C-alpha cells in the first residue's frame, strides 16, 4: 500500500495536488479516463509512450489516492475496467483551466485562436475521443497530431478537459 503524506506535511494546496498528479503520465491518464471508462489496453493506447509498468504503477497510486476506481469482473478471461471516482472528476474539473492555459500558450503568436476547431486542436470537436486513442473519432492521424498545421508536434494532448 502507498504511504500517504500527512496533511500537515504539505507546504500549500498546490504541493498536496502535485503529490497526487505529479509525474509525466498521471494527468494524461486522468484525461483519457475523463472521456470514458477504459480497460488497461485502451489506456495504454490512449497514452502513447507510457510503458505497461509505469501505467500499472500510476493506476495503482491513483486508486490508492481515491482518484481512480478499478472494477474487476469475474469472467474468464478476467476483465478489469478503470474509471474516475467523484474525487477524480472534481480533480479533472480543477485541471481544465490549466489545460486552457496550455492551449492559449501554444497558440500564442501563431495567429490562430485556440478552440477554433482547426486540425491542431483535437479537443475542439466536442471530445468524441482522446487524441491518438483510436476511438473512431473520424480524424486522420495528421489531424490529431497537427501535422501540416504549422503547430509543433506536442499539440496531441492539449485538449485536456474539453467536451
């Protein structure tokens, strides 16, 4: 079991929040689960670049923190699904302004307005699926990654929290 820090050990609220979402992958996992309930393999595809070991570890930590719910179905073969708890949903709501700041930041100086629904803003189409999730959102790979749109490659995960 994970050791949880005492409330008095944090310097401020940001310190406490970063203890829960710190790391490269946790926010992307939360974003993918904000879209829908996912099985492990679906999450691995929705968060490109994360290893199985790291994904498993982060899911366990998020479950220990009460952010993610793990549902195990008694089937053969066993089926496990991950979803956000009410606490996880509230955390995603708190992260939405940060996602908006990120979109505004990457579009700064490009002449494009964020949220215009262009190919470089994967979340602008109503959040039918996460970028790169293969969820059948109808976008081409180039549209999801912003290729040819004059926007750098890291645009893929910047639709955080958009629905």
